């Protein structure tokens, strides 16, 4: 998708150096992927303590 953005040049340059990306497009894609990844992880963290897994580890180990 083509999009025109007005981004602070200093911020983009710093992000390119920090991420070792060569292009502005690559650094923006990398940042978006990281944002989505962090959001998904937070969604998983919200389930902490809410899911009761009744797993018998001894039984699973014997299957191997």
C-alpha cells in the first residue's frame, strides 16, 4: 500500500540506525511488526491465571 507520511527526519534516522535497516520503508515495516507482536503478547499475558490446564506432565513424558 502506498502512503504519504510526514515523519520527523531525526526520529526516522535514529530508528534506522537503531534497527540497522537501510531504508525508511524497512524501518517502518519493522516498527509496525514489533508493535503488532507486542500487542499480541500483551493479549496472551491477559490470560495469565485465567486458563486452567489440567496437564499431567509425567504422562506426557512417558509418551516420548
